[in-house]
C-alpha cells in the first residue's frame, strides 16, 4: 500500500511514519511551507522537514506557501486546504490512500481532522487512512 501523508511538521510526522512503516506501508509526504509564521520560523520548519525526509529516506513534495492574504488568522481553513491538496495530488499520482500527521498533533481536534479527511475521501474517491497516531 502507498499512502501520501500531509506533513504538518517533522515532529508530528515521526510517530505516524514509524507506525505505518511497521505495518509495511510505503509513505511519501506532502509539506506546505507554513504561512502563518514569520519567515525565520518558516525556514526552520522547511529545513527540519527536508532533513527529516533525508534521514528517513522519505520522498517529500514541498509546496509553496498558500496565499495567506485570503486566510490570515484562520489556521483551520489553511489545514483543510492542505488536506484537500494532499487528496488532489494523491489522486493525480495514483496513491492508495491519504493521511495526515495532524492526527499525531495534540494541537488539533482529531474529530475535525477525521471529518475533513472523510469529506475529501468521498469527493476524490480515495480512502482516508485514519489511525490514532498520538502518544497517549
């Protein structure tokens, strides 16, 4: 099975990657440059994702910032757009499913992330792979 994972950051990607690789699942990543942070933080996150992907032999697509002028101060909307774009790319490139490292983040509502994933799964006719990735 090949899954495309939306990666919010390197630290949230580690746990899901370990779990999925342990299940024999091939993972590629999609990382959007942050858009609600200052430039210094953006550069730090992108550098960490690139190093993480190199260390773990992970193919990662790095996409440019989303036009934050439309969504400034609305991180929820930006996260939905990132997940939607992951489904678009996953469908275009023939992945078996899509997931997101947001499922490993304590900063996001798991129910909301699952709801968004299932919404785009239906639209793109591509399974949303959900598994509780958070350390408890």
